[in-house]
C-alpha cells in the first residue's frame, strides 16, 4: 500500500525518471486513504494496495535483472536500498505511537500496540494480523499498525525475489529466470483464486497469494523492455488501465472475496498504465500527482493511525473529523517526507565510504534493537504500565481481557474433538456444551458447584451451536461443527446418566445473522444441506425443529438444562465505556430494551419452550440477573459485565451463579 521504491531514488540518471509511476502511486494512495476514511464513492479503494504491489514488482524486477545483466548486482546493496527507504519512517511512526500511547492508551491497548510494533519492525505483521482477524473485520480497524501488513508482504518479496533470481540466473540464465517468474506468477494467481474462497484470511495477508501481483509488474518490465508499446497505442492503454482501476475503486467493496480473480481488474489496469509509459500524461504528470506520489509512503504510514483515532473517538461518520483526518494525513506525510525520509536518505549518502555490509549492519542493528526493546517491554514491563493514566480507564478497558484463564487451552475453534477440560474438582457434577457463549459462562457454572471436589466438564467449540446436522458458515472453513457435535454426543454418552448437561449457545445468530455487523445482519450463518443467505420461513422451521430434536435426543440420556440467549449489546461495552473516559465524555450506560431482546430471540424461545414441553428439558433464564427496569444492561456498578458486545466476562458470568445453582440441586 505504499511506494517503498521511488523511481527517482532507484535510478542513476534523471532521464530515467518515470512520472507515470509516481503519478500512479498518487492515485493508489488517494484511493486507499479515502477508502479507509469511509469517503463515499471509494468502497473499493483498498485496491490501491494491489496497484502498489504491481509498481513494486515492476521496479524491483528491473533493478535486479538490469544489475545481473551488467554483472554488478549486489544482494546486500539491494537489501540496503530497500531498508534505508522503508525502515527510518517506519521506526519513527512506531516510536511515536509507543510514546503517545504511553500517556493515553489503556494497558490492554498499549500491550497490543507494543506487540504489533514488534511484528511490524520485524516485517512479519501480516502473519500476526492473519492470525488475529480479517482485514475487513471491525476489530482489525482498531489496531494502530494494521496497515503495516503490506510492508511485511513486500519486504518478504524483496527478500526472496533477488535470491531466486540469483540462483536461477546462475543455473539457467536469463531465459530461465524469466520462465520461472512467469510460472511462479501463474501458480500464485491460481492459489490466490482458490484460497480466497477456501482460506480468505490467509489469501488476503500472505505472500504466496499476493506474489502474483508483484510478479505481474515484473512481467510488464520484461515485455516492455524487449518491445515497448507502439506510441499510437499508449494513450489507449493508459486510458483503459485507469478505467479498470477506477472501476474497481468505485464498484468493488469489502464484501467481495479478495484478492482472488477480481484483483485482476486493478492489477491489469496498473499493468496497462505502466506499459503505456506516458510520462507527460495529465493523469500522472500534473503537479498534484507528482507531489502526492513522492510523499505517498509517508502519507500511507500516517493516515491509518488517524483512522484508528477516529474509531476510538466514535467519530468515523463525522464529516468534519473525517476531513481533518484526511488533511492530517497529508500534513504528517509531508512532515515525515521532509523530516525523516529525505534526511535519512541523505544521511546514508554521507556514509557512502562505508561498505554496503557495514551500512546494512547499522540498519539491521537498529531494527533488531527496536525489536528487542519492544519485546522486553512486553515481557517484563507490564507492572510499570500501572499509574500511567486514569485507573478507571484501565479497570473498564481491562474487562475486555477478563476471560477464563484456560480459554486458549480448552476452547477450540477447529478440528473435531475438544480437550474436554475439567474446571473445579475432579468429581464431575455437570457437563457444559455449546459455542463461545457457553465458553463465556463456564466460569459462572463452575463457581456454582456445591462442594470443593465438584467440577464441570467443558465441551465448548467456537461458532458451533448444539444442533445436530447443522453446518456453520465459516470464513476460513475450519469449523467442523456438525462433526464436533456428533463427537460430543458420543463423548457425553460415556458419562453417568446422573450428570446433568447444560446447553448454552448464541443460537439466534446462526439463524438471523450478527446483530450489529452491517454485512452480516439478516443473513443466515448456518445451513443443513445447501447454504442460502436469505432467511426463509422454511429454514427457520427446519432450524427450530432441529433445535428441539437435538435437545430432546440428549435429554433421553440425562437431565438437560438449556439456557436462554444472553442479551447482545449493540456495541463493545468495555471499549465504549473506556474510550468515552479517554476523550473526557460521560461514561455511557449501554443497554438494550427487553422488547428488542424478545424480538431478536422469539424463534429460539419458542423452540426451547417446545423442547421443555415435549421432553422435559429444563430452562435456565439469565434475564432476571442481567435485566431490570425494562432493559438489559451492559454494566453493573460502573463495571462492564461483557468482554465485548455479547460475551459475558468473568465478572459478568458470576452474576449467573444463582441461576446455575438449580443445576446442582
């Protein structure tokens, strides 16, 4: 998403400067910035990333192959040029965020920032963010360094491309390099198309599914160097290229599978613009495009933290704040260009008498030291975080991390089996099965046992309601819900029939979609045979019947207690409360009305009542403990009872201890 390699800094002669590349870079950064700030008309502005990848591939391929042809290519020199272009501005950004965050961010957020700084300076942040969440997820848009994923992808490409070219050049010569890069690009494209459907998160963040975009730029370099585009075709090629890019920016959106085959639209567009090589075009050579292209890397680095700042402030839809954020991105980008990028480049030039390996050692040492310091801060400095800011902010914000201590070990999200963890004593008095809502209340159930030796068996699985035969829609296709439920049924049957079973799920979400996520509202997240996003009466009838039959099947073996759905708040409770304090606003009293609750969960309640009538399933109702005065509340005595918008925290689930007592009576 950036111009890590300005052509004027890569080529020895001013005659070789390509205004079209610089101008194309300007178009890309404008698209990305306006998309991230939510400006209407730029729903597909994220394709600017793909345009940048094409530019990088074009430039890097040219540098490497031209150097190999002359016999003067230096691997260390190549790495050093990339490092001194990318690293200084990145380190300044990371240091600035760490310093400012020290005086403002809650402990939980500061620890996350420090961890992300470590991965950013090590150029592995794409791996980190891939493991944490999808790029278009709401949670990702609160991560200050999310945008560094593209830096990591490009850096990984920069590491591998020259190594591969050197080896292939030595073994097979120039023709072998060309054929190998074309083959690698086609393979990467095929993998991207497949993975975008099968593993969308990995497809978005990882190099193997992104390399084809950079190799596509390299292909343009190979082709146009051997046979430049005839002059009479250049205007048409450029116009068609920009038309494809604009088409993607205006008509694409985040709901599309990406990158996949759709990324061919902006990629081919960028390839055509580069192939046209119209350095005097009004589209790319005008003064504004020239300046934005020159500062695009710094603009890109600084714009995203301002987007996150608006998210923290809850002002992402405030037009005035958005305009100020965009202007701030331009100003900070200009300051970074003049105060960091250019001085750093000139500073290295003064040390030209140093060997390349010496210069590279300095850069590597700086990055290594930064990474070590961040690691030490994360590992050993947590206690020193206390006292930095208002303790009330830390208490409220800290509830977002108040989950059960063994969650990582006992709550599974893939595969078919569960660790079947036991909480409390070794004498199992109850079995808990369900999805993340069951996981979130397990602490309350465990705290309800009557004796010290009593315990509960945990069979919780992410995004998997206890409905036999149901498949769950999963972005990464890791959830084996139907298979897990079959395994759990067999596992439960091995325990004494006297041990009661507690079922807890976010049941309505699988039938009606997420309650507060725009792209997932009013869209089924599960199916039995063939997936259909539309909510139909037929599906709801089948869903309700399966819920009843599943509960009754389990009730044949033992007493079954099924819990009513937990109220879902419309916003993340700890974040909303703590961030209001951070900005000096009154702490909101987050809640939903009982009317809203019953409207959302009427179908599930009816099915649970049917199960109670048909086979004696017992009902556990959390509403008396979470709701009063006609509303269900997100906090108690000024402290959140949720760790996000719909999962009870360890503090919140203890409110349900009196409800769970009836399981053990």
